């Protein structure tokens, strides 16, 4: 069985090139595949391999105080979903290009835990009685596979398109508690921060994204699957892949 992981962490990284090289070497030693992204603002990882190798890699990473409390999301498959291993140094671990949406420059936007969101969706409002609007910060290719029931989806191809696409909807969101969400949390973290800095103080981010919600709350309130950027294509609320060697789709 292959262990698939997704993890990110915003933290100052002064040695991005050296860190990328070190992580690549470690991942190679443990026969992992996937993508390692490093930037001055942190790291973003999508790695898959055997259980021992995955555990050893993340144990070594957490030994670095900068990443000691990094959350890792897990799922499983029969197939290795990545063709190779690569490491890149980029300006941002997820490109947004907004000075007012950079996590190292501002306090983190407030979040809502999956269990709390599950309860809000079940009762139809938050604990203050306000309606809840789920805001999908992913692109069209992704939400075609599934999204939260009734979510506001935007016709974007790239994350950088989100601010302009959201503009026509801002007035209608003023009386709601808006919960931004994405696959694993990285985009909705930047989006929520930008929105709050841009005057939308009614915005929260879903802690852990869709994958975190699936892990902790199952699929209640979610329609379909969650798209992932590898050969599994998408995961259902039980974190089972749409495509997996030897397993019917």
C-alpha cells in the first residue's frame, strides 16, 4: 500500500535553495515520489511512498523547529500516483501575487474546525445565527469533480484570478459568515487573509481544507469528490481514489 501525503507550512525560510536540496536528497533516500516546493514563505509537499519511508521523512522534517508542528494529511492507494520526484524553489509556495495576502506579513486569518463546520452546515447557520456561505477558492477543473453543497464557485483558471472573480459577489456576502476552502488549506489560507485585509471581516478559512474535512468529518455537506493533482485524479469523502491500479474506478 502506498501512503500519500499533502502538507504545507508558512514559516520564514532563509535557506530555500539549501533546504530544497536537502529535502530532495532525503526523499530520494526513502524512495519517495512527488513534489517538494520551497520558498522564502515556507514549504508545500506532495509525497508518496512506503509507510517506513514516509514516516522517516516527516520525522526528520519535524526535527527542524520551523516545521515541528506542521500538519500532514494522509490517504492511501495501491498505485504510486507520481511518476517521479522533483524539488523546486519558487517565489511563493502557492502563487497569489497579492501583498495583502502574504501569511508571513500578517496574523493568520481565523479558521473554523471541520467538526464545527459540519455542525453549522447541519443546523443551517453558525453559532451566532448567521447564514454560512462556502467559498470555493479552487479553479473550474477542480470543482467540477465536487464541492460543498451550495458553495459559491468562481469561473477561474488560476488562483491569481480569484480577487477579480470575487468582486461581483462581495455585496451579497456581507450578511453571511464566509468560509473559504480549497484542497488542503494553503489557498484558502491566503484567500481568507487577503479578504480580511480587504475589508471582509466576516471570512474564515476551513482548517485543513477539504482533505482535512474528509479526515475529520467525512463527507457530510459535500457533493462528489475532491480533485487532486496526481494520477489518482480525485478522492471521495472516504479518501478513496477515483483511479487506482487493480481497483475499479
